[in-house]
C-alpha cells in the first residue's frame, strides 16, 4: 500500500523504498495553532467547548462511543488521505479543565483498527471575553505513526489544518443553533493534499 500511495504522489520506486526506511525510524508530527472570534458570550462558549459530548459532533469524522467517567471517554475517528482510509479506536483523556480561568487540556490516543499505526493528539484550549463576544485559542500537536505517516509532516499539517477549519465552522453553527455536516469534506481534503504535494516538490 505504501508503494501505491508514493506512486500516487509522484515518487519513484527508489524514493518510495527510501521513504519506507525513513518511516520506520520516526513519527510524523504536526502542530496546528488557531485563534478565532465568536459573537457568543464567554460563558455560553465555554459550556459547549468544555463538554466532550457536545463538541465531538463538530469534529469531522469523529464520535464518542462511551463515557467512562468525567475525565475519560472512548471514541472513534475516521480519516481519509487520498487512497488511504484509516479508522482509529481510542481514548480521550481530560488532563486539565479549569472552569475559573476557562482553560483546558485534552489528550487523545488511538490505534488503527487494522493494526497499521497509531495516533496521539494533545490539545490546549482557552477562551477569553472580548467585548460582548469571545475569542478561542487552540493549539494541537498531532503525532502519527504507521500508514498515514508516509504522507509526511507537511501534508499531515495541511490536512489537519483543514480539519480544524471545518471543526470551527461546525462549532459556530452549533452555537448558533444551525444544522451542520460533521462528515469529512472530500473535496477540501483533496485540495489540501494537492497543496501539500506541490509544497514538497518546490
């Protein structure tokens, strides 16, 4: 499968072999930082943001399948990168939830359901009041090992940012009481892939 993906991305046979060796030596990491403004007041935004059961529906391709306790949840995530689709079964851990200062830290860990890799995400988020509205600040560090890692950190970063943008749009719709589609937008994902591929070849 790695060879098929490399050829799909325009790599030669020898490049594909070298990339396979490199992949066995390291993980792929992407860092996404995002700040966005909302017209909704801080208290309303924080109530929604600090409830994993509420926000999980805003995350493209993700769902919470079980609440273990107040700080631990089980869930599923489906991602598609070009010809590869991966499903992760994992756990979400709330490491920090500061309701007074409106800050949070979540850690997500998952294993590919086919045993072809793993993923880990650490997210720090905060909300502050800005006038009658609020501002949300996110930082996500994503570490991927296995099948999806073959795309490289730059491409993973591009697609992860696209997923974050879709999450923000869904979250805004949820706060406004509007309907939204939490499924992965294939067109946007492909656009991010093409963008990342051209960056690689510059």
